[in-house]
C-alpha cells in the first residue's frame, strides 16, 4: 500500500512523524528518502510545531564528546546518546538558537563562541569578540519562530555578550562595562552599548549565564547577596533591575520564558518548588507549585533545592539535577490543561549503563536539515 501512495501524500504523512521516526523513514528506501527530502523543503509545513521539544544535555565538566537527548514522545526508548566527535575540541553548552546549540570551547578562559547541530553533525566557530573577555554573561535572541525540523533559510538570531573581565590598559585585569552583539548575517561582532560598572561586576561574578528575552528586554538572573534580575532594553539601550520574590530565601532561582511571559522557578525546603509569572506593575504572581510527593521524590526527604537546575519553553518546564536523577516536568497537555509528570533519568541506553554526569540542559526541536549558516 505504501509503495502505491502518491508522492506528495507520502511527503505530507511523513511531516507528522516525530524527529526520530522521521529519521528512520528517511533511511528506509530511496523513494521514502526523496519524500522526506520534499517534506523538509516545504516552508509552509515546517512552520508548524507538532511535537514537543527534546531535552538535550551536555556534561558540565567532562571531556567526553557526547551529548544526551530525551525524546518526550517515545515511551520505550526515549534516551539517546549523540556523538560529538565531529567537534575539534570539548565544549560547554550555553544556550540554544533555532534548533542549534550555542557552545563555547572549554580549552581557553577567553570567551569564544560556536554553533553546533548535534543532529546534522555541523559546527562553526564564531569570530573572536572585539574585546577579549573572561566569564561574561551571554544572551541570545531568536528573531523568527523555529521550524519543527529546521529550514534551509538563514537562521535569524542575535547573540549578546555583556561584562566580563578584560585586560586593563596598565596591565592586570578590569571589569569590562561594555556590551557586544553578534550578527550572523555579517558574521561579525560590534560593540552596541555600555553599562554601569556595578552591573558589569554582577554580570561577571554573580550571573549563571542563562538569559531570557521578553518584550524587548534581555534578562539575566544574579545572585549577589539575594537574587535579582538585570535587564537590558535593546531598543532604548538602557539597563534596569527587577526584584525577585523571596529573593533572600530561595535556594535556587532560574528564569525561563513560558508562553511569552517572564517566569521564575525557585524553591526552598519549607515552601517546596514554585513557579511565578511577572504580571502587571512588575509584580510576581505564584501560578503553580511542585506537588509535595514529586518534590520529595526529587530532592529526598532531607534534601535541599540548592543544586537544582531548570530549563523551560512554551510547552513545559523541566527541573533536573544530573544525568541519572529523574526530572520533574510541568508540561502542557492542551491549550487549557497542564500536568506534573516524572521522567526517569538516563542511567542506561539500550541496556548499556552510562556514567553519571553533572549536566546542563536545553529544550530543542531537533533540526534535521543542514543549515546554511555552517
């Protein structure tokens, strides 16, 4: 029956497959390979998001050239190990951009960034910044909606680097109160603004480097004495600071973007894990709490939340610790319903045990099309 289907109909059917099933179909035979290629070239179909993003994790302090990916739609074999042996050196994960990973080589303290697609095995090292910096904050902005499998068009995004330490004019090092932006169309960095020296210090010393872009402002979380938010208004080229609920009591605090709203995830032993949204008048409203049973399973009866990490997107919020530990996920079921679920950690893949690692994760829609940016 499948061999008798019209080519365009077969191509449309393949569009509804999850990325791993799509890859299997692409490798089945020549006819299916051509149908898959036709699907990937259809810009109308590719603008639709039919499947939730994958959780992709890279080791924090390990030289292993591998990453680990969790497929939320596969209930049997949902963890995959992807080789990164095409990379010229070990890297650390910083963020994601339209199905691509923003990474930095771990062989130098001076920041240089690169783009990587672990699904198509492509990598590109970005140019050096105008000012050599160590330990700056990095922010990313996607200027167009990502496609389910990627597109052949040139990716539209910008990368910002703020603060950090640079060489002083009389020797030694100094905090760098400037901001640089990378434009992929020009493949170049340019200095686009300055900041108060206090902000440069906090972005360098007290920022875990994750950023969130919302309503024209690029935000970073800082943890100096108490948690707070630092925001850079891109159009106005101005800086601002926002307070955080329970700022001096939270054991962890992470900023995510969920359904276009600035969202804060944090927790304490007494309160448990909580989710706040920024409302009108820059006031925070608690919208959800981690169920107590899941919380105890996640951190243990006498555990704490101080080493918890989090990543979020429009479709869900993932709380995680290391590769083996299970994840607590708040995910969207439909337009009005969300649910809390437990996802087992990655202790083994296809019956083979993997080493437990400290990880950093992102949520990515797998991009199976080689990008023109590489």
